C-alpha cells in the first residue's frame, strides 16, 4: 500500500534513477537544497484582497509550482510524496517555501496565493483559507507504464554546448522561446557544476519536433549547439560505450599476441 488517501488521485511509481536511457531522468527537486524555513504549520487565513504581484514574478511562481506538482516530478519526489499523504493532498504554502528555488522567486505567501488565484491553472488548487495548495483531484497522475514513458521520452530533447555560466533561469528562458516545457534538467558533474548540457521535456510533441527540426539554426553567441532527441542521445551513448569496449578488447588481444611471440 502506498499510504495515499484513497480520495487523493495519486498513482506513484517507483523512484528510479537514470540508467542507460531505460528509465526516467531523476527529479531535479530531489537535488534541490531546501531553504531554512520554519515548517510549523499555522492555521492562518491569508488575505489576498489588496495584494499585487508582478506579472513576471507571478509567471515564474506558477511555472515552479506546476513543476513540483507535475507529472514528471511528483511521482519521484520523496519530500512531496510524504507531504501529500498528511492532509488529503494539501500542502501548506509555508511548507512549499522549504524549496529554495521557490523561496528565491518569492517568499511572500500572500503573493504566492494571489499568483495561483489569478493564474487560471488547471493543475493547482488553492484552499478556502488560501494557505494550502494541492494538485487538482480531477487530474490524476498518468499510470507509470512503458507507454507513458515512451511518450515522455519522445518529447524530451538533449542540448549540449551551452555556456557553463548558465543557471536554471537562463535555461528556462531559452526553452520558453520554443514552447512550454514539463521540466528542464541541467546536467552537472560530480562537483555539482553545470557541464553545459541539458535534458528538457516539451509539453507538446509538436514543439519538440519543431525544436529538433530547427537544430541546425540553434546557436548561442554564434556557437552551434549539439541537439538531438533523448532516445537518439542514449543510442549514441550506448554505441560509443560498445565501441570503446571493442577497442579495449582489440588492444588486449594485440598485447597477448605480442607477449606470446616475444
């Protein structure tokens, strides 16, 4: 049993790591450092009557919240999965501010509530007291099966050759010009430094197809980018690994021949 309230329409799959292209990419949120925020839940009522939010900030708030509650992240995020079991899917805004990225965008609960109110999002639901959020019960998570994975993989692109100084904001700005994305993952090395490549899943297959079709024209500072579909990336990577193994075998056999004839 998952421990999820039966009224909460969640179908969590196993939490999986990326392995040879056969499973979904790890959640970005799992690696996200949590801001130090007091998580004591207060029974406050948030008044948004006279609250104003900059449209740009509001858009970033909604995009980040929809990522947390989205199809890609929610089934894989242990923190979120634990929190939605506590109160029929509701998570206090104060608790959501444990996410450093959201807190950096806006740490004002009233402004976050106002942004959700005005957004018209069909994924996010604000409670009556405007102090808690949950995923819309009418939008259950898709089942975790091979078909849904294949659909997601087909909409995912790989881009390499990006400036090492880029952060998530720059990456999202780049992809926003090409369509709505479900997630953007900055690939990092062992020292957690961005290594210039990204996986991004588009919300619509058509946008992914257009992006890949335009790969010859995609440049950053007049520098051409390496662009391919996620499936093609892993095929290429697996083939390179096979080629390297074959080369090592050939060198080993050659050394054996030399030692034998010596």
